[in-house]
């Protein structure tokens, strides 16, 4: 059987972040409830940052590392998002152009809440496996930006962001999928997917989110269990405790992952509390380290958890990683793959931690002003020139060229490289 998986991978989480403990104190949130989130920081999109800038900044180091011949073998670009700013035009067209890719390329976009990134991975994997174009590569860009514009009225779905706000981030993960899975070799055919219609969270208007947090938690737990059970039918020898050295969960917030893992360990293995806690610390926490510093980046979160696992795990010898993705509405999937020392070395060369360390910390006053001013670039904006003086220190914080949104002219977005 042919090998396939992630040849190269990188994450980009913007130029600014907020300390979520300070935000919780600022919003006067209940301390005990906040502690259950298990979050530390959240990336915040500045007015001149959008899903395109996040996605291209994540993908550019991957593309730049390719030879001209290898670059020309990228024959598919998939953007995976719930933050698209156009109902027809795919963001993949902007990414494709800004990255200077071959025009003989399929360009399209996928949406299914937080599941979109894994949907993109699987679409790309199957394209490579199909051998419709032997040797071709696919670039998958999962990119999302959180919004905080409440919806008026209604009883079932609310827009109470008191605890959602600290856990909602912005960022992107880019992955090159090919027959050379240097970073993550997919276990072909080892997939369990599970989905049904549920109204847990949604974006009923272009710039508004609404949700039922209790229903979302129940749906996440239900999908986690049943996606793995389907995986187990296809891989009968798989054991939840022993087959996977690490587990990378989609991480809306750390506490949700911990609850899901506890539920799985109880139901599948009848494990005792201390065993569950030890297992969580050993197999799950490596995948949460970056998620705790970026927060939930929706379609890119499962991939960010995988990147964090690869960066922080022990891969002196090949080890299998199980990945769970959940998207509200809903669809979910459990799949797996193998990581080797080479994969960890290649991912660490992308210097994701250094990027996170160099972001600018926003003051709470700057953050509150951003929530008001950011409306200038909401979906449907026809013409605007971005104010580059707002938190200008962030534009050079990373110490390398960064793509920013410059202006919008008659709906068309124009970008510029700074640094």
C-alpha cells in the first residue's frame, strides 16, 4: 500500500495575544469556572489580519522550502474555514496567488465548523492515494478568526460569551499532503467518522456566533466515543489505552478535552480516577500545550493539537498518534498515523514556539478598543484602508516578513508584506 500523509506542517497564530487570566479578571468571571478552562493565552486578530494573512503566513515557509519542480507539483489548494468573507469566492484563490503557485491547480474551500481542517486533510489524502496525478501534492490551509458580535433575541441559542471569549482564538495551520509523509504518516483506512444534525453552535449571520454550551459538550462527548467505536470496527485490534502513544484531541478549551478523555477511559476501560489522570498527563497534555497558548482556532485546532503533540512528545522510535476532530452541527472523525524522529525535527525547524513567544501582548484597554474597531472589516465590507498605526508595534514583533491586509477596494482584498 502507498504511503501518504503530512510532508510538511506549520502553524501561525498572528502577531498579538491576550493573557486570558487577566481577561477573566477584567470580565469578573468566576475563578473556579475559569480554572476549568485550562487556558493561558489567546491569539487575537488585529484589524489588518484576517484568515488569508494567517493562512499564507503559515504556508509560506513550507512553500519556500520546496524546489521549483516540487512547488509545481502542488495541484490542489484547499482552504478549510468557518471564517470566509465571501459566499462565493474561495479564500484558496487568494492563498494560491500570494504563494505564487502553479495555475494548473484545483482551488476550493471546505466548511463544517471545527471539522473542516480534518475534512481537508482527508480529501487531500484521498487525492494523493487515487493516483489520478502520480506524484502530485495538495496544500491544506485550515484558518479561522473568532468574532464577538452577539445575536439578538431567541431562547435556545444564546450569545453569552463570558466563558467562550477567553477560549476563542485566531490562527492557521498549513499542511502539505503527499506520498512523502515526513511529519505524519497516515494509517490508510483507519478512520472512524460519525455525524448527525444538532444545533449546538452556529454562525447564523456573517459576523455573529450563537450556541448552546451544554448541548455542544454532550455532542462532543457522544461523537468522541462513537467515532472511536467506528474506528475500532475498522481496526479491530486497536486498544484505546495501548495502541496510541499520544492522543491529539480537538481542543475548544482544555477542560473539555480533559472531560472527554475521562469519559473515554471510563467507558472503554473502566479506569480509576488516578489512572485516568496519569494517562491524561502522559498522552494528552503534549497536544494541548500550543492550544493553551492560542485558544480554539476552529477548523485548525485538531491540526494544532497534532503539531503540539509532535513537537512535545517523545519520538525516539516511531509512535502512533490518535487524532480526534469534532465540528459543531455536526461531524467528527477519529483517525491515526505514525510519527518518527525525523518528523519532530522537521516540525521543530518551523520554530512555532519562537513565533508564539514573540507575539505582542495586548493590554485590556487595547483589546476592548479592538472589539469595537474591528467591525470596520466585517464580512461585506466594500471599501476600507486599514489603520496601520493601531498597535503598530505588533507589525514588526516577529522579526521576519509578515503578510498583512492593506485595504479593500470594491470588495477585493489587497495585501502587503511587512518586515
